[in-house]
C-alpha cells in the first residue's frame, strides 16, 4: 500500500477518534506521587507521560500496569477516548500509563516501531528504550506486579507493542494490538520469555490490511502470519480453539468477531489469539464490550 495514500486514511481515522529487556544496572528516575483516583503528568527524559492511579490503589498491594500506545497522527488523549480503559482501570484496579510518541517534522506523533511504521523521516528515535524506561519509572514509585505488565496499542501503537514484546519480554506479560503488525523481518525477534499476544483486525481494514501489505517500499506481515509467528515463539501447538464469537464493532450487527485461540502447549501459561472483526475497518466503532474483553484477555494471558 502506498504511504502517500495511507497518510490521509490515517488522518481521517484520527479525526474519527477525536469526534482514536530492561538493563539491570539502569536506575529509573523517581516519579511524582499521584493520588488514587487522579491522572497526573510524570516526567521522563524530555517526554512526560500521563499516569492514572485507580481509586482503589493501596501501596501495600501489588497491582497490574497497563500502558496505552496511540496510533500514528493520534495522541494519548484521543486513544483513551476511543479505547476507554480508564473505567476499566478503576473496575479492575490497575495502574494506567498513557505516553506520547515523538512529533515529526509535520507535527504528527509516531512510534518508531518497524521500517513499515512509522518513523517516516527515519529519525531513528529509540522508542523501545524510552518505553522500557517508562516501565522502570512507574515500577520505581508504585507497587506494580511485575508479572502483570501489559501493553495495548492501536495501529502504529500495535506495531510498537510487538517491538516491545520482542525486545523487552522480561518486562512485559502480554500485549494487545488492534490493526497493528509485527516487523516483517522476524529473525531479530528473540524474546527471553513467553509473551501472550492478542491481534485484533478488521477484514475491511484498508490502512493496515489484514492480509499484509506495504507502506511505500516497506512490507508488513498479515495478521495470520503475525499470530503464527508468536504461536511458535511461545511454544504453542498448532491446534486452535474457536470460542463463541463476540461483539466488538457496534456498527456491525450481531457477534461479528471470530476468535482463534492457541493455548495448548504454550509455555508458562501464555496464550496467542486472533480476533477477526468481519466487515470492520481500521477504526471500528467499538462496542461497550471491547475494553472489558481486552482486559479479560490481558488478565488471563498468563
């Protein structure tokens, strides 16, 4: 898919959303205190991020951490208004970090995830290192359960979640990608431990196509290839389970989303799943079931 054609499509998507291995010797900077029930800005390098602390938070109890990764041309606030995970943070009791990507020369935010998406001007910014430090930062000041650290991303954010799972598996338990993909070159993805993976993709996505494609000269794999790669990385068997369909897209009638689950044989209790949203595009009109279903996967991933 030509990148020049892709950019306007993603701009439209963003408008729709608005109207969407840590080094053991690295010392993480201390984070300012955020009171339970509040969202505050946390300083990190020259790229602060937002942290929401659930109302039920008690430092005596270790809790999960969820990090939201926005799409290209979007931002954390738009992505949260689309995914609506804050209410789930309160209901489930997890810490919730919302970082911002780097701003390019056109004033558009991106994550440097793969050649295909989305460091268009080849700045080489180390978003992988930045997000690893973000995890360290939160864990240095809050009672985080290191066995329950999760990344959730849309489009470019989904690409970035896959990169983090490949490069920082010792810090991450599970990831969810809506309309993203991993690097087309999978040879460098060598996670040190299993990471549970959920890929969600619409069959009518013309921006990041479910069957794979390319942005300019840079290809990205299909959703099926991405899932199969992680099935093998996590040691899962070839036999898939097919639970009952679910309703994720409010614009498509009925339970339009089929579930393909690989759990048998997966190491350390990990799982790999593909949720295929029939007739849905790059920015599905998410149902009220989306956020709870995503968190259910994360919590059951290990």
